[in-house]
């Protein structure tokens, strides 16, 4: 009996051991699979967030380039108009010396080219570039070529002379390229990320197929020629991969190994590259991937606490607990990606039309200013203004003209406020100027100056060439001890603005 009982006990113990081992193995296999799937999903999500960040940043750089082009074209167009006004004065003052004096005037503007033609014979009297026919005349074909290759082109008649001034697109592009070079070098990103630019000179690849134009990590190599035969430490051909992808789709994501910024360490990085055809530029940005594993491990460590808890629970509810863990994992992933997306997509604080700060930018400055007022009693002057009868401009001249008036009014105000002041577009035709350190005695002179400056501005209605002027009304307030937040001062400035409207417009009212 004892022998049989002992055998039975041994059988029970062995069965329990086998069952325990089976449950343990099954559990571990299941847990390992779940953990592996979790790690893969987290890793894929992190990489996808990095890819979105890279793509958005490169596309924003392209938008910056286009904005710089528009700004330079606008600048030189206005400069050409100013030169014409001076030429008008020179011709009126002394027609006989107009040729010499006009050459002296235009030559002061380095980026302008000038050609002066004698109307009677068509001969070129002066040219700042060697772009004339053998007979010394400017042919129609050559004139058309100059016009087509210029970003800014103006032609004026002065009696026996025709004056042509223009800025070649190549010169304007050079200015923009220098600006974007400095802009990219000023960018700061975490995790050794940076933007670089290569200019393609031979889309067939090979040696010297491109020039490295911008590279914050390897500044000393800017200007060097690149080859599609170059390899990384793993034998990959990143430049060849990049060029083929650009030729096929105009953009691509790809991986390769490269030196870290400010370090000799080499690690794998993921890169997004996009072609900017106008400059033959490949604009790219990459981030290293060596932090993905640590981020996944951090997430997995938190999940492991739930797993250890499950191991202490009755085997009958293991499946239920796994489901709960997966539910919390899902919540964690949503929270993580929401947090990551917020960090990677910082709000842009500039108004697209006027380039002034937008309302969010204004609120950010106001919150900071109100905090300083509470902490150290440092007050600010808050000037709220809008364009008088702006709706009439839109109704009679069209919204395009209205947009032009808004943009140029903002530019005018920006030129006449102080460096420490913030011009913000509050909404519609309403602007806000936040003035740090503006003394109470200086408020009226300062605002009257702005009133006068704006009243001298003229615009043309789209349906005729008749010039019109505008005026603005202003309301001024500042923080008070009784204010709960900055909105109280905004309300007072708004009321002061409407009192200015009621008093006949084109004036300023200071809230008492």
C-alpha cells in the first residue's frame, strides 16, 4: 500500500511538475511573443514618428526657400521703383548730364545690371554687362533673353534714352542660397539631427556627380565633390541610393551608417531626402536610430511590472490578465505617440500673410509679460489697432488688394516700432503691438508717429490706378494690479480702440 501510495504521490508530483513546466513554457512562449510584438510595434511607431518629423522639417525648409525668394523679388522690385524716382529727378534736373549721373546712381546697387540705349540709333551707350551684339546694339532676341532670365526687370524712357535695369535670377538665387545656408546652420535639433544640402550636377551619377553645399556636421567639407561610388562602413552606397530614389520619385527614405555630430562614433541613421528642382538641390535630414532600442526597453520595463504581477495570479485568469495588459499597452502607445507628436509638431507662431506674430504667438508673449509683471512689476504697453474702413477696401478693391494692404501695413509698422516691440496680427485687420519698457510719457508720441506713418501709405485699387490712403485707430492699455490675467488688459485696449473709432477714427485713446 505504501509502495503504491508512494508511487501515486510520485506520479502526482511528476504530473504537477510536468503540468507546471507545461504551463510555464506555454506562458513564457506566449509572453515572449507578446513582448516581441509589443517591442516591434513600439519600434515601428517611434521610427514612423521620426520619419514624419524628418519629412515635415524638409518640406518646411523648402517653404522657407520659397518665402525668401518672394521676399527678395519684392525687395528688388521696390528698389527698382525707388531708382526710377531718382532717375526722374536726375533727368528733370539736368538732361545733358543724365547719362553720367544715371550710371553713377545705378552702379551703386551691386545686384542690379543696367543697359542704357540711344533711342534714335538703337545703340548701347552703356552696359554693366558684356551682353551686346557685334554692332553695339541690343537686339530683340537678346532683350527677350535678358527679360526671361531676370527676376526683376524694368525699362524706362527718358527723352533720347531708354534705361533698362534688371536683377538676374542667378544673382537673386545666390542671395537666397546664402541666406538658407546660414538659416540651416542656425537650426538646433535633438539626437544629433541636422539638415544638409547636396547640389546635383550630373544626374547620371559617378564621380563628382554632386557638390556638398550645406552640412552642419562636416562644415569643413562644404564645397567638396561627391561620388555615388562612396560607401559607408557596411559597404552601402548611400549617395547612389539617394540619387536613384530622387530620380524615380523626387523623394525617398533610406538608411545608412554615418558619423555622429561632434563625435567620431558611427551609427545607423534614417534619412529623408527631397529634390528641389529649381536649384538641383537634394535637401535631406536624418536622425540616428541607436536611441530606438533604449526607448523600446524603457517602454518594455514598464510593461514587465504587469507581467510579474500576472505570474502571481491564478493560472485560470492568465488569459484575462494578458488581455488587460494589452489594453493598457494600447493606452500607453496612444499616450506616447500623442506626446511625441506634440513635441515634434511645435506650433508656428508667425502669420503667413503678414509675417507678424499670429494670435498664438501674441498670447504666448502676453502670458510671459504678465508673469514678469507679477514677479518683478515690469509693465508693458499694449496697443490694439485696426485699419479704418477695411471692409470698404475689400468690397471696392477686392480681397487681393485687402491682403496687400494688410501685408504692407504690417511691414510699415514693423519698420517703425522698436526692436524690443512685438507686432502681432490679432485677427482680420486687427493688430496688437506689445511694447516692453515704453514709458508712459512716450506712449502718445510713439503712437502718433505710427498714425502719421500709416496715413502716408498709399495703395492702388485693382479697378483703377487711383492711389488711396488708409488710416488706423488705436487703443492703449497696460497691466493693472487688479488684473487676473492678460485678457483684462486686452479688453481695456479693445474698449479704448472703439472709443477712438467713436471719436472719428485716425486717432489714439489711452485707457486710464
